[in-house]
């Protein structure tokens, strides 16, 4: 995270426990525990030892620790392999590593801000499209079609 005059960074170390709501225009690095809602003008990085119990509204977030609450990002949510989420997530973009634990739903709105996208009524929804097929490459450079998607057990 880059710190500028308009984007200060706060660091909550692993030995810190905070109870109460947090509002900041800057960025936050959290390695401790927070119990309360967070409204952040920029980014939050939640380290492996970090834990948040509350709802979060921010620009983007990288999660290695645990969140017990909903996350609404104006841009991106990245979940590392050690991330544990118990709540719903909304963002324009998502990135999730293998091993993430998620109990909740994901809403992706790539073309607009998450809060600005009302859910269409059932009769207005388009028919489901054919799922995209991924191609992976082995070490020898040969292509093989993927056998499923991120959320399919193999």
C-alpha cells in the first residue's frame, strides 16, 4: 500500500484488540482483532492473524485472516488461501486462492459499483449462458481443457 497525503495508512498490530466502529479516509493494515463495523476510504489488508467481526465498506481488500460479517467493496476483494469468510461479499472484481473457506454469497458487478446494482426481477433475468471453459497448460506446454470451475470439487 502506498501512502500519500490523501491516503494515510493505519497499522493495527497483532497484540491490538479494538471494540467499536472505525471510520477512516485512509488505508488500514490489520493484524489484530476488531469487533465493530469498518468504513474505509481506501484499502484494508487483513493479515493471517487478523480477525474482524463486523460489516466492512471500502474500496478494496486483501484477506488472509478471518471476517465474520459482510464485505462491500467499490472495486476488488482478494482472498488468500488462509482467508475465512462468514458473510456475504459484493465487489466489482474478485480473486480467490485455493483453500479459502466461505460461508456466504458473492455478488460481482464488474460494470458498476456494487450498491448501484439492484437485483433484476425473475422475469427480467436473461437465460443462463454456457459456462466459460478454461484452458490450463502443463509444464511441457501442452494445453488441456479445465475439468470444472473454481467452485466445483474435482
